[in-house]
C-alpha cells in the first residue's frame, strides 16, 4: 500500500493506493457517544443514493469520513480531478451540515 496526504479545496484528504484501487478519504469528526441512530440513518440514506462518494466510519476511534474509491486501471488526470471535486462537493454539501446537525465532535469521544 502507498499513502499520501493532500489538500483540495481546503479539505485534508488521504490518498491510498492499495493493489489496483485508488481511495480518497476525508474525515469530518467522530461518532458521538449518544443517540447515534439518527446520524447513521442519514449517512446510510445518502449512501443508498450516492454514485461516487460514500459515508463511512473507520478505525477504533469511530472516525466519520467520506470515501471515494475506484480502480486505478485507466485512471487519468480528468477522472482523478473529478474524484477530488466530488469529495469537495460532498464534504461541503453533506458532511459539514451533518456534522453540525448532529453536533459531531472534532476529537475522539
């Protein structure tokens, strides 16, 4: 696996190459300790209708993140730029409002 950090549109992201897959991951907080069902429901409803970027919970500290993945085969600069722009749009249009609505902590709880 190869990994690097990058910033696009003011968002810190991790870029991971694993096997033949490219993954972009951007954290936006941590799962609250109480009343998590409505948060999970909203994230799952978004995932049901999404075609490029998905919500995820990762790690033992339950970090909330958005993820965009695809095969590295045939990936060109235009497609990679599309991935970055989709991440930025989802971050600002969905992740930030969700974090505010559910008072998501920016540090592990």
